[in-house]
C-alpha cells in the first residue's frame, strides 16, 4: 500500500529568475580572465622601425668625398707663342712645271729648347728684285687651330699659286718673285726665304686670285 505523497515547497518565481541571472554573470566573468593580448607580436616588434630599416643617406652613400682626377699636363702647363726667334722657315720644292694650280708648303720648325704654339695664318709677301711686293690673301679652306710644337717639330701652311706658264697665263701681267718674306702669326719680324717657283700670273688686285695662303696645319 502506497504511503501518502509529500508535497515539496514551491520556490517563489522571482528567486528562480534571480538565480539564472547570477549564473549567467558568473559565466561571463570566467571568459574575461587576464590572458595575453591576441594582438601581441611574438617577435617583439613595437612598430618603431622606419620603412626599409635604412638609416644611411639616400642612395646608400656614406658621404665620403671622392678625389678629383689629376689634370693632364696640357691643362696645367701654359704654352707660349712661337716667336720669330724660335723658328726656322723654308719652302718645299715646287712641283714640276706645267701643273696648274700648283702648291708649295710654307714650313716653320721650332728651333728653341721649349714647346711653343702657332695658330692662324702666316703673313706671306712675295718680293721682286726691283722692290715690288705682293701680299697674299688668306683662304678659309683650312680651319685655324692651335698647334703645339715640341723642339724640332714643324707646322706648315699651303701656298697655292698660278704660274705664268699655266693655261691662260700668257698675255697677262707677270710677277716674278725673287724671295718670300714670311711672318709667323702675331709677330712682326719676318723670315726671308728664296722663291723657286718661277714667274706668276699677277693677280694682286683680283677679287678671287689664284695665288693665296692657307692657315697653319701640323707637320711638314
């Protein structure tokens, strides 16, 4: 035979709700324990490095000065002008007769013991035995440039002339040089050499004469 049923006391509704709230709060507190930050960097980088980590000057240079190259002797040593006293002059042998037009070289050789420079045109004056003279015009066909002559070296200018025996020469005035007076560039003193090219068609008053002198060039 069953015994009498015992009735348990009822818990008030407000206490049950309060118990549930306390349990939820306790659960949330357990999730907020002081663990290390998930954003921590295990490598210890504090973010203080600059981009690339390069603290040297731009381009990787260390700022050490580079020595300039030594100047060449031609840059440091001034070369004086060749004076008339430093030079010997000569004319090359004339070409065979009948050639037209003909040329000879007016040559200057450095006879001094030091280097010197020539630049430009020599003065060239043809002289007859009777005293008549003819100063030759300059041709622009050769560019003027500085020529440095060591002792014994030479420079030359080309003298182009029109012989009296050339075609068209007969019947025209003739100039018969005996000597040629040569003046180095920027000088006043002349060097006189004999003329061996024979009589010339006289054109000292012509606009475009066939006898003229070029600027100086290296060599003989």
